[in-house]
């Protein structure tokens, strides 16, 4: 029987000095492929709002939308640890809301843990969720749900005071019981320092090579989302171009009468067909 990667496994990877690869997936086929590639942890990120649903930020994403996508990813996987993002306003209003919505992502969605944004200000909420049996991944630095407050997607922690605040936030999350923390869009030296101070894994995105692991967006990795390319992303394939060419060739073959052929058709035997034509 397949065993899913657990939070204990991820912590052990840090102790062994083993780098952790994490990737987003938002639907059944992409999650199947990511797991088949051996990635141990899949994030169903609220970034799906932009790369799948066409919103201009993650802010409009709802709990129902997250649950829909989490369920699909969980159905596709057997070994990967599935982390579900908590969308904007699913945990900020009250600890009770946070507990209820996190519980839904595990109970209804089937996720193994949840992720939420914020540092010291959400630490008590994290503590309550962990005490209720819900594993929590933290997220500090650039927190996309706060894009309107930040005035855009900007590097965080660039001053000594800001860097100290990031470390303080990360420590508060660890003390509250978070099993890992995403560090997003912060100077590499700051991320490496935080990583060295924490006993739990750090997962970087735009935070340099000194983190315990890295996370990227599936569509950025494969060239499927072309509205913009983040500086922190590396293209490992241009699948978008491959898809466009394949669809263009398909449309041309249909227009020219070259598809379908007998190979793609179901042919009745001449004997049976003669009976059909006779009856007609």
C-alpha cells in the first residue's frame, strides 16, 4: 500500500540535509504527472486563481473553489503530501473561522495539511489549529493575499529591521507548531539565515538556494502561463508552444479532411452494413 509523505518525513529530510522539492498542481492530470515525477509534496495553491481561473490576483479565490481543486489533486495522488492553501478571508476574521475552514480542507478536501499567510499575527491561530490536529505550513515574506497592502509584488525584508521582523515571524510560527514555512521573495542571505535558525524546514520561492526546499508554480515551470514570468521561475519546458502547435495541426487536419481517417474510426463489416442499407 502506498504511503503518503508525512510532516514527520519532511522534518526528517531537513535533519538529513536532503533538499525538498515542492510543486503546485491544481487538477487531476497535472497532479498525476507531478507525483509520477517523484515530487514528495504538492501545493494546491490559491495561485490557481491567476493561472487557472484567470483572476488578476489570489484575493478573489473562494473556499468552494479551493475545495473543488484540492479534491481533484487528492484523487490523483497516493504518495505525495497534499497541502491546501487557505484562501483570503478564510482565516483572518476569527480563529473559529480558521479552524472550521482548515477542517473542511482536510475533512472534505482530503488534504494532509493547510498553508496560511502571515507571521506573528496569525501565530495563535496556527497554535489552535495544530492543537486541533491540523498540520499547518506557514508563509512569510511576500504574501500574495496582501498584494493590495504591499502595493504590488515586491521583495520583502530588504532592510535590517524588515529582515529581523521576518525572522521573528518565522520563529513565532515555529513556536506555534507550524511544521514548515514558505519564504517568498526575500533576499537570499535573509532566507539562509532564517533557515539556519529554524528546526523546521523552509521552502523558498524567490528566496535563494539556502532554503531547505523550493516550490514553483506548475505553469511557470512548463511555460503554460505566459501573461508574465516571475524572475524566480526557471522554464524547464515550453509546453505551451507544444500545445499551440498540436492544436493548430489538429485544426488544419480537420479543415483539410485529413482527420479522422479509418485508423481513428469504427468500421462496420461489409456484410452487416449491407443489411443496414437493405433495411433502409
